[in-house]
C-alpha cells in the first residue's frame, strides 16, 4: 500500500533490486525520488551499491607496503564497513580474482578524508589496474546479496577474432534499431600533470604525454589530476601516462538501441563484455567495424511496445 511504498523508498535510507525472470539484474541505493501530481507517479533515482562508498571517507591513517592492489581495494571496503553504522552487508568475491600479482605501496592519511570509492578508483586506473564493482545475486535461500568483486586485468568477455560468443550488433540491416554517435573534444587532454603527495615546492608531480598526437599536429591540451595520497613516484607516473593516453582523442561513447528478444538476447551479454558493432549508412559509408566495450545498459519494459535495451559502449579493443 501507499504507506509501505513511502517507507520502503526513502532516499539514502532504502535499497532497490531489479528482478528479471527470477534473476537479479541490478541492485543499488535510492538517492532521490520525485512525485508528480498530474501523473500521480513516483520517480526514483538510484545508483549501484558501489555508490555508497562515495559517501564514505578514509578516516584513519592506513599504510600498505608491498601489498597486492586487489587486497588493498578489499581492505578499504572492509575498513569502511567496520566503522559503527557503516556495514551495509557487502560480502566479498563471489567471482573475479582476489590477487593480481601487482604489489604497490600506498598511504592514506586521515586528514585527507579521501572518498573510499575514489581511493579504489585511483588504484584501478593505473597502467596495470583492474575492474571492480558490486554484483547482486540471490543466495541459496532466495535472499538478495551483494558482493564486492575485483577483476584482473578486467571483467567481462574480451574480444578475440572469430569468437562466436562475443555479441555483434549491426545497422541498418541487422539487430540495431538506432544509434547515437557523439564525440566530445572539450574533455581531451594529451598532457596530464598528476599531482601527488606533498605541498608547495615539495609536491610530487608526474607528467604524462601522448607525443604521437602532438607530432601528428594536435595542439597542446593540458589538464591536472589530483592524487594527493600517492607518495610512490612510479605509481604516480603510471597514472599520469595512462590518463594521458586515455584522454588524448575525443572519446566516443556510442549508444545503441536493440530489442531485448532479438539475438543476441538480453541476458547473454553483460556490462564489461566486448561487443562488435558494424554500421554502414550515410555517416559511415565505408562501414564502421569496431570493437567496443559495454559500460552501461538501460532496459525499457515493454508496457506500451516491445521491450528495448539501450547499451552504452566505450571504445575498446580496436578494429575487428
């Protein structure tokens, strides 16, 4: 009833799970809701469970010396959940890897009050970084559970030539209904200054640069990235180099719309998988044939028409 809906959807207090055909396909926290008097409907704004740790801080000095990066990530989550009232029931490693073989040094100071999520994301963005997310699933008792999983070197199914399991999407004669192909040059940087620990003259600074773009005629485009908790100059340089290479060309985040029931059907692919996209039209008369990585998905239930899936794809492995 209305009373239960009110109490069970309080923003920042309640969670939300999405069940599709008996399988949990999504879980997260309701961060906002809005009531519309004309339609008499409630609209919810929710983010995955990992978003909780963007609202938590590293409040004590923590030092890691020659420790595997995946162990550090797990420890940060464990420490956050060990704080009074801070345990939201996240379990660990239902899949993925527990170690990567990449040993690093890292110090987190309490006075920085660094976001737990940001601390883990910084780790993952190194040259030998990893993927991480909180997955949801029913346990043997049918109770929804959430698991912090780490994946090295990455999650999902990677493309390899001729792999029949990699989903393929084609347009216009194929399984794509429509697509959007935006290119944003405002976020491009071919030179990145990573700012590490210290202050004033003693502040660590590492410079990463994609010289191939500059030699090819691109103008110098600079930006900074703050990693004030990093005291290891090697790690700082890896972050600067990796970010410069990742941001030196206008990013393409391709959005495609596909029916849920057409091969490959929804549920046979997931966020993290590679996918092959083939488009031949007036925008790409010579055909775009590219490998992308699925980084997001939105499902429109088929209440007033066929069920559709919007996939967000980021540039991935290269030419098919």
